[in-house]
C-alpha cells in the first residue's frame, strides 16, 4: 500500500467515525499546521463532502491532497460553530481560508459605565468602557433586538457626557431625541436616574438571553389589546413579542471574561483515559486538544487528570492563571488557581469541554472498531458482562427456541454465537421425543437436558451464557435442568417480548430482574439478532418437517424405494393410484425388475 493510499484509508476511518453534531473542523498538513478551518451543522456530512467522488474545483482538490489529519470541536449550536470558526481563523490564519483574515470580528453590545449608561453596538472590545454582551453572529437578530430595546425602553442615544453635577446644576438641555419621543430626557431631570437604571437592568436581562419575563408581559399585553379590539396595537406588540421570543443568538462558546483560562475534563474506561484541554483567551476558545492515556496500574481519574494538566500546559505553553476542572484535585500549582464551577460562563465552558472529550472517546472507539471489526463485538460482550455482572466474558452464547403447531411436528433449535458472531457449525436441531401436545416448558426441558448431558459426556464446550427465547417461565425451566439435574453453573438470561411480539426486556437472575438496555444500543441489537436467529432456525426446521409430512405417501414407507425412485414413478404415472394399478412389466420399464417386484409385493401386503 502506497503512502497516499495509507493516508486516504486513515482519513476515511476518521471521517466515518465523526459525530453528526454541529461543530468546527480543522484540516492539518504533514507538519501539523492548520491549513483550513470550517464550520458545519453536521460535522460528518460536511467533512465527508470533501472526500466523496463529486466534482471539485482546483483549490479544493489541492486542499484535500494536503490533508494529513482532521481535528474538530463539538459545539452546542450552529451559531456557536460560526463564532468558533471566526476565532480559529483569526488565531491560526489558515492558508486556504480567504474569509475573516482581516481580523474582522462579529459585533457585540456594550452597556457603558457612564452615569446614565448607553447601549451601543461595537466590534471593539475594551472592558474599561463597560459591560459587553455577545458577540452576535447573526446581524439581523442583533439589529432586531436593539430595535426592540429602543422601542421598549427609550435608552438615551446622544453622546453628550452627562454627570450628576451637570444635571443638578441644570447645565444640560434636552435634544431632538426628546422632541421626537425617543428619550425621556433624564439629562434635565424629567426622568429619575432610578427609573432609568431600572430600564438598563431590564436591558441587561434581555441581552443575557433572559427574555422569558419580557415575553410573558408582552403576551399578556397583546391579549389585553386583542380583547379590547385594538388590533393594530396588538399586532405591533405581537411583532415585539416574536422578536423577543426568537432571540437566542448569544454564543455559548464565547464568554464575557477577559481572562485567559484553561479548561480540562476527563472520560475513562477500563483501559484508557481521555483528557480534553481547552485554552480560552479573552473569552475566545483558541485551542482544543484531547490526549489519550493508557492505564497501567488502575489509576484514578484524579491521578490521571493531575498528570495531564501538568503535561498539557507544558506541552502547549500555557501560562493561564485559572484552571477549570470538573472536580477537586489534591494538589496545587504555583501561580495558578483551580476552579470547579457551579454555574455561569465557566460552567458552560466545562460542559463544552466534557462534550468534546465524550465525543472523542466515542469516535476513538469507532475508529478502533473499523480497523479491527472483531474488537467491536468484544466491546459489546464486555458491556453485556458488565450489565449482568458475569465472572467471565460471555464469548460463547447459546440460545434455544421451540416450534410446533398445536403440538404437531414439535421441534426445537439451538443457535451458538462465539465472539458475538454466528457459529453455524455449532447449531443443533432437535425433534421433540418425550412430550405429547403443545407443552413448551416440557419441550425446553427435554432439549436442554439432551444438549448438555451429551456435552458433559463428550466433554465438548459449554456456553458462558444461556439465553432463552422467553420470559421467567422458560428461564426457570432451564435453571432446573442446568442446576438441579446436571449440577452445572452456567448463567441464564431471558429475552421477553411485548404484546406486539417485539423484544423489549432482558431478564437475569433468580428471582428474575429486568436489566436496563437501551433499545438503540449495539448490545440490544446483538441480543435481538440472537433471538431472531434462533427463531428463524427453529421455525425453518419445523416448516421443513411439516412439509415433509404433507408430501408423504405409501411409497415413502417401502424399503428400497428412495426419493429418486419415487420421482421417476410419479413422473411416469402421475399419481399413487395409477402406480398401484400398474403391472409388473410397466413398473419394470421405469425402475427395473428388482424394485418393481418390491413395490408390487408391498402394495399387495397393504
């Protein structure tokens, strides 16, 4: 395999394991440099589009040829993906990105620190001037919200420097905004500062996304106007209500802090731990990395995270004074403070870091499964072992099912799954011998006893887990045979169905208890596959046996007359009656003298 083929295979595995969540993706070249940054509503679908066979322009072809690795950041919403793309492009200046290279940023809203604060839209952030909200990635939504604030609160729009002394000394005059009803003229004392600041506090609530109370108030006002048949006014209020209700564009990726922060989170499993590191500069995420750590001595999360923090901060050259972590750590760092946030922007950043590390772990498992398909089944069996609390991995699973119609042609089947895959050479069919009538419990008891008493006698492998295609009754029948009659210690589970004959419960233990398994999980799919397979196997055997009885005739009971002879006779004479009426010479011409004499003698004796 060439290097290019190896690269394509590696990238294909990464792409196929990507999440379908919104996010921001980065393409890296052979030197590990980010050469392109993009956003996506669906990461898997968007990134896949670069590697499908559809025609591409020359620039995209060159870009794809240089991709050596793919990194990504999962974010809560499409709006957040826009913001994060903006930040990464400005931070890394990727060669193949042509937009946003001028450092242009999305606008924010500032409530100034003046005696009578103003509400202004700006792209420049200077924390000394006031409190900032945003940035806002959708201009239309931002402008609509500012218009709504203007209509609701009449916050002053002039640039006049206003102080308490100037108001008291009456050195100010009202301006045009007061004349046209856009301002209540607090500068000349026509509106108290307390009333004005109450408006500012409500504006802050709106800009923070806390619009529920405002929506409720506008809705009540709209309904009152409609009841009074003041429909034009009600329509105007409705527009304001809809604007307030739809406002939810403030990014959760960007925080209002102006400090540099490191955020760490961790996920682990039996053998590995995954630590996500997120570096935040002036409220913007500039770096996101996830490292894998192989466990050697059953290290705790606290131990691994502590080592990872020291190593990753040194690796990426971080000097941040604040480190956000998901739980308390039993160590300190010089010139840095650990924070376990309970709420606010830092808690949101921790949630985002945790979402990314969880997704990385899922994708890492998917990649491992695609490179080693058998590992996927082993992981599923480990999950089954964990849920049932088994002493050993259930590598060999055997499942039984009965099939009959009103007790006629009663049969049973046993299917075997080894390592999560069908082992058809180990399947077994059973004709029920000792049971008369439709008794599934007795039939199951007979088959299980025959199966495992023979296994003991012949020293053949026993299962790590037995599954019955049925509920508590079937499980108890199997238990009596396995434990009471054969003195074996084999775990027994049952798959119960709902009234629509769909598998809906995994039962285990005595007394039996329901084991929680998500219906869209790989484990549930494996269990239903086992159940469907044993049902198919048993019912196919039953149909074949019933079909054989249906087509039986007196010829089937004549010794020396096989299927081929029977076919020749029926093809020549068309029916059993005509075969009986045929003479020795006619039969001899078809099947020979010896078989002709046997047939004639058999019919004469019957």
